[in-house]
C-alpha cells in the first residue's frame, strides 16, 4: 500500500487560525490539529523547523533536518498531551485589507474564460472580478526584477507551471509573485512546480465554501477518490508558501517507504508527494502594498538550522 506524504522546508507550519476578515482570531481553542504518518524509522511527513496547531500534532515530524532530534522537538500543540499546551491564537492576515493601490473601479471584470500569462505583466498590482460561470487561469515565468501582485475576487485555476528566473545576483533583480484570492485555488494535476505566495481566503464572514487550495483538481471539480492515484501522481513543488482556510493535499506520488534520512533533509531530494519550500526570495522581496516598507532593506539573507 502506498502512503504519500508531505514535507515543508525553510519555514514553519501553522494550522487552526482564521482570517482576520472572518473571525476575531482571539481564541486558541478551535482544536484543529495535524494528523499525518511516519514510517518505522520515524521519517515521512514533517517540517524543517516548527509546527504549531490549535489541536494535537500526531505522526508529523518537526526539526526534520536534524534526524537525531525527537520528532516533537519543535511541536507546539494546544492540548494537554501530544506535545501540547501551546495556548496561543493564530490569526491569518486579511490580505485584501492591504490592497491599497487599486480602487474597485479599476478592477478588471472577467466575463469569459481568461488565462493570465505572467510573462506579459509589468511589475505592479492587478485586480480581477471573476463573473460566475467563468474561469480565470494562471501560468507563466517571472523575469528578473519582475514583481507582480494579483488580487482576485473569485476562483483561480492554475493549469500550467509558474516559475521564476533564478539567475539574479542583486536584491533588485529578485522576481516576486503574490496571488491573493477571495475564493478557491484549483491546481491541475499536470502542474509540477509553482513559485510564489498563494493565498485563498473566504469572500466574507458567511462564506463557507471559499478559502480552499486544492492541489489536484479537474478544472474546478473534485477528482474522484478512486481516481486520485492515477490522476494525481505528479509530484508538486511549491517554491514559496500556501495560505488558506483549508488545503486539500491530494498528490499521490511515492510512499513513506521511500523516505530516508539523507533524502528528507533537503527539499530537492525529499520523497514527498508535495514539497513546500519557503525560499529566502519570498522573504527578501514583497509588494509594497503588503510590507508597507521598502522591500530592498535586506542586503543578505540566509536560513540557519535551529539550536536544539
């Protein structure tokens, strides 16, 4: 039996929070936990640094780049057991509240199926209103110095690779893509790599369907359970970060049996079906709408292992 798993590198994992536009985010008692699986060597699902949850954490390794550390070394759960008593609220920023550069009247209405090719976008912020019954899709490659922020009212389909030129030598050359969706993000099974920050948040406090990222879907429809193994068998690498009310991790590549100590210490060699790598570029540059500061303030950036 194959047991696919997920791995996170370059940052932490947090679950159980809510968006600021939906809830007050002042209670750590939502009880949302992390439940995953490890093999007999305690290798498999996990995060390079810390994991934080408002519920329990089970079968999920923290500090995974240090194989000699206990699996719960950097686990912070809000329970009396399962590495618990975290007791802290987790609030996700309302990213649309920071959307200051485009007024509603300057939003582009999507009234037919439309594909956005990042290659054609100049640096800047763009807003889209997606009409019901139509599809907005995204693909392309970021050039050096190209920094794009997309604000989308409605669902987004990612149907091709999203990459970035990595040959930069200065801060000014680092490309950046931030995608903020009030709705759902549907990633198609052929997509193997995405670069950027991708956020899916509910459209309103009463929206119970929005705010999801689905890592393998058929258009905007779910893949049948009995078809996931054959349909969703491409490994997915996200060079950046995923933020959502709920994320359905559905890739079925590989198995826990493939996890080994050497391979799981690095994103490029992990046997995970889905690898989320928070690369330094994401932290070094960001649209001014989000940071409200000059993004060139960093001159150098590196990631060091935690002191255990």
